[in-house]
C-alpha cells in the first residue's frame, strides 16, 4: 500500500502558538507511520517551503488555532496550491472566528445566543452603557480569538476598564455578552455531507476558576470533563441538533465543536471551533473516544474526510 504524505502545520504567529505546537507534537505521535509519510511545517518560518514542496503533499492537517491558522488564512493558501486539508474552508473558518458574524448566522437559523453588544476599541463610555443595558455580570471577549485569551468575566463596573484594556491587546473589537448561569457542554461533529454528532462533554472548572479560562482549559486537573454529559436523553438529543444546526449555519466541513450553555432547558450557543484542540486529552478526541474512535483512528477519519473534499 502506497503511503499518504501528510503535512502537519502547527505553530504559526497567533497568541495560541504554544498550544498549536504541543498539539502538533501529539498528532505526529498518534499518526500511523505505516500509513503515512509525515512532514512538519511551522507557518511562522516555512511558508516558502510549503509552497515549494506542495506537489508532494497529499493532505495537510492544520493543527493551528487563532488568527492566521483558524481564520481561513492558511486555508486560502492551501486552496491556491491545490493541497487538500481537514476541516472547513476559507469562508466557514473566517466567519466562525468572528464572534459577531457567527452570532448573526446562528440567530438567522433560529438558534439562541446570549444577549451581546459590540464595543470598538477604547469606546469605554459605550461599554459602560452596555453593561448597564445587559446587566452584571458580563462576559468580555475579543471578537476574533480562541482559548479564552483576553477573555474575562466582569462582576462590577469598577472591573470593566482593566478587562477591556486586556482584551484590546488581542483585537480592536470586543464583545460584551450576558453571563448565562448553567451547564456548559460541548458537542463535536464529524462528517462532510452526512454529519455525526459525538457524545456531549460537560465542562466543570474546579473551584477557584471563575469560568473556563486559558488555565482551566490547559492545566492538567483544572477542569472536570464529563462524558457523556449529565443531562437527560431528550435534552441531549436537542443539544446535538443545535450543534448540527450551528455547524451548518457557518458552512463548516469535516469537523467542528460547538460550545453551549444549558439553562433551564434552554440552549445558548456560545461559539463553534472549526479546528478543535488536537491532543489525546482535548475535548473532540475525548468525545470521539467515547464514540469508539481512539486518537489515531480520529486522525485517520479527518484525513479521509479531507481527501474526500
């Protein structure tokens, strides 16, 4: 059997570079060396090399997060080169990264999102007025970004300025969002035309974390990740249907993972990740494992879906 040449793209120049490199290491370890020739590239330094060597690449695994990796940028380069890759294309990647545009698309499809307001850079008066309109506490996040970098929860107006200054380090626009108390869950989706929802994972940050922040995401033992989530079958099915609708609303392809909050039976869509974390302990691989796919088999499936595209 002729081996497939897989290019692992990890690293890049976003604030999530370190996470991307670690994920790339784990993907390299898990890929079956009997099936694949594996080449690694870091887009921070290797763009010219990717262009030069594109003819030998059968498929790329984009293991990148944040701007210049998850936002359609690298996807556009690979499209120009004619290199297949796992996951969503340029448009879906770009709109999923933009929290305002994605919310508008969710709403158009009849999905529920927490009330929100867009704040432009340094418009502190609008931010103060919006906090009064939304009511405290509010979640504050950069419009484009991931891994909860620049994100905070604001319980009083006195905390607002510092939180905004921090968020504006990562983006020129920030979203203020009503804080919804409830059960946080995430649902992975696999497939191109035929979509398969994976088992739900319930996310429970340990005491000491105000929300599922960067440290709670990546520090071992900082968060309980319970699979399947502790909700009844009817609500589980409804939540999976919401994840499929979110995936379709953004035009996603191959895989996605949608984060949601459930409050008194109501399901609020938070965001959709087009390149979910890719280590054996990341949420999508955990859900795939619960569905019968180990990490290596999940990567095989993503490669298969990417090559179909």
